[in-house]
C-alpha cells in the first residue's frame, strides 16, 4: 500500500541517518523485514553506510504480515550478535502497526495469530532485551496492537501519527541516547 511504502521510505532514511551516527559512535545496525510468510535479514548487522544503502534500496512492501516471524528473526539475530561479540548491547526496534495476519508457521487461517505474536514477544521480553515499538497504525479504526506488543516485550512505546524519516530519526535518537 502507499502508506506502507511511505513508512518503509521513512525507516530507510532513519536507518541510514542512524548508521552515520553509529559510524562515529562505533555502533552497529541491522534490519529485518517481514512479509509474504517470512522474515528476512535485509541488512546484516553493520557499521557501513555504503553497505546499508545497497541493502536498503530494494526492500519490498505489501502482502501478508508475519509479525511473529519477524520477532523470532530479530531475536535470533540479536542472540547471534551477542555470541559473536560479548560486549554487544542490543536494542530491538519494531516498526509496525501490529496488524499481524499470518502465523509464524505461515498459516493465515490460524485463529491465534495475535496470541502467537504476544507469546513470542513475552519470551523476548523475559530475556531482558531492551526494545522500542514504534506504532505506525493509521486510520479511524485503531486496534492498539502495537501498544499491546510493546507491553508484552516490556518495551518503550511510541506512536508515530505521521511517519517521516526526520520524526522517526528524532524518536530513535531520543530513545537510544
């Protein structure tokens, strides 16, 4: 959808700006996209602004939303990085409207898709991984699921009414500092 493309553009811009900050601070950033039944590590954890630019260019949007798969992939990526570098202090940032409509197993007929997401989020939260949920839900009917997800993760929650890369970047910087 057009709104999803706009959000993705904002996320890409914010990540590139964060990478420029990270280069100075020696931080690293990775990105996972979840759509069409799978979660994919779009940007392997890096400090390289050039590598990020190349990986972020073609991130597709649309299709079903396997939020649970995205959470699991993010968790696995964080654990992998912690194993590689004991000094890693990870922060999971979830940018979503919380409207999951496909289960981790890929079955969209699963009536417990949302509970599956919450159960996975609780497991991640129990590990003590600092998290931030940026809620991109728009429209008149709001389910408030991103806020529920934040609560399950034990995460900080921020609502982004009008997503643009400067606002997103400002929110990320204030949260991460």
